[in-house]
C-alpha cells in the first residue's frame, strides 16, 4: 500500500474523537500510576511491616519478657485505640493542608515509635508504644485512599485502590522472610535480642521516606510539573464526571457523610476486613508454628505463600470490578471465601499443607476484596464528605480491631487453642458480607462507566 493510499484510508475511516481521547486518557493515567503508585506502595509496605512485625517478634519476646497471649492481644489491639482517635482529624488535615505535610508528620513519628519498640521491658511499655505507633500512623491508609481520589476518576479507582492495598500482601511477602532473617541473624549482636534489632532495622526507614515524600509528591494534579496542561485538563474533566453531588448541585459536606446510613452499613464489612487482616498478620506465624514448623526462618518463608496468592487475587478481582462497574459482589464473594478458610483452619491443625491452604483462602479472600470495597465510599460521597467518610469508615473498622486481638488473645490463653478465634474471624467475614448486601443497594451507588 502506498503512502497516498494510507492517507486516503485514514480520511475515509478517521479515528473517532472518543477513541483518540480514550487513548490519551489511558496514557495519562499510566503516567500517574508510574509516578505516584510505586512510592505510595513503598510507604505503605513499610507502614504495614512496622505495624504487623509484632506477629513475628511474638515468637520470641513473649518468652523473653514474660508475657502471655492475653498481654500480647491487648498490645496488638491497643494500636487501634491511638489509630481511631486521630484518624478522622488526620484526614481532614490532609484535605486542607495536602499530602506532603501529612506524610512527613506521619512517617517520621511512626518510624521513631516503631524503632522504640526494641527497648520495651514491661507490659506497660508494650501498651504505650503500641498506642503511640497507632496514633502516629493514624490517617495513613484513609489519607492515601483520599489522595487517589484527587488523581483518579471513579471508573478507574478500584484498580488503583487494589494496587495500593496490594502493599499489604507485599508487606507480608517481604516482611515475613525479612523479620525471620533479622531475628535469626542478629540474635545476640551487641548484647541485644534478634527481635530488638528487627524493630530498629524495620522502623527507621520510615523516617527517611517521610522526608522523601515531602519533596517527591505533589498535593494534586494542578501542582504536578510532570503533567502537561492538556493532561491536567483530562484528569480534571474525568474527575468532574465521576463526582457524586447533592441534588442541588453542591458538593457534599462532612455532615452529609455522617447522616448517610450507607456508611454505617459499610462499617460491618469494614470491621470484618480490618479484623481479618489483623488476624492474618498477628497470628499467621503462630498458626504456622502450631501446624508443626518451629524454625523462625522457615516460618517466614512459608508465610510468603498466602500473600503471593492474595496479591494475584486482589489485582484480578479489582480489574474485573472496574471492567464491569460492579462493586458489591466483588466484595461479598471474597468475604465468603475468607470465612470458609478461617472456619476450616481448626479442623486441619497439625497438617502443614492443609493449614497453608486454608490460610491462603482466608488471606486471599480478605485482601482480595479491598480494592472494590474502598471504592464504595466515593461512589456516593465527594469532597469533604469523602475525606471524612473514608476516615470515618476506617475508624469504625478500627473499633473492631481494638477489641478483637484482645478477645482472640484471651481465648487462646484460656482454651490453649486458636480455634475459637478463627471461628470468630469467620463469623465476622460472613456478617460483613451480609450487612453490605442488605444495606447498600446497587441503585444507591454512582455506577462508573466501564473502564477502557
């Protein structure tokens, strides 16, 4: 075909404006993804390792310090007391002052408190440091979800949310082997325990990342010098199309979020997913040990398997949710699977392959629903209401996480088994799925156009 023929064909069958615009938009959001997502994910990987490495430290420090499972459960849960007290204020400050100042404060403080866990000697020290760690980290998770709403329209957001929450299984995949290796290798170095070195080595990088965040990130597309004016316009137009507003055309206020019953129906699933996630991280090393594995490095390596499968499920579920525009069943079905995994664990205790299989089902189900689930609040809230609503939902979820580790720790100490705690996790996941399906009807959600 000659060049002239090509030109005539192009004029005879021109690419539609819509197709050209879609291609340009795809390129813009790929650019946004590669610019901000790797860094946000790195920050949250470090955050979750620092929050959850207590599960590996437990294998040794409870004996060294004379603690039992009940004391451990209180310390694991009290993290969320500080977390929920400061979560909504932190998100409102982020909405007002921007992500750069907020991340600098959050990450430097939590890095110092996490490293400070190395020097605890009593249960009181344990409780205080866990409370301070929760207070410092408050606002990180809902803040990042809110930050993504400044960059990504609703029809693409589940995949971005899933990529961000993929930091959780990645933290499990990296944190388990790293924590096991640090505890094993640094035992006795400079007269300190391996778990002390683990807290220091895994905690301090957060301080450096907080400083990097201040200079690397932008508070929104308008201040992003790496976007052209045309690219900024595409984002602005797409966000305007996907914003949910009140009938009079004005933006939602924070009080609109508080008065919206859907937010409270969502809180059942929010509590379930956060409690189940905590259950995986706080108790997975112990569950693997009870299946018959004693070496801490082997436990760390085996802990990668559930998180690797969860990472794959998380992405595929969010991708399908964005393509179809459906959210509710993309949350409920993984929740039912997680419930089956938790409920089956007691019957396979002592069998390493089956225990890993059920742990994988519980982990993949729990983490697989996070992308679509955390998209739901912005399907009916916007602006200040989205900022407060996401944080409020995360706060409600945190309430369950205050008491659940304490309850599971007490049940474990009283019965000598984790079985009742695992049944409890299963029941919560069932409860969350049912409340979501009953209280949040599909017609009440702003249904996004299918992502290209």
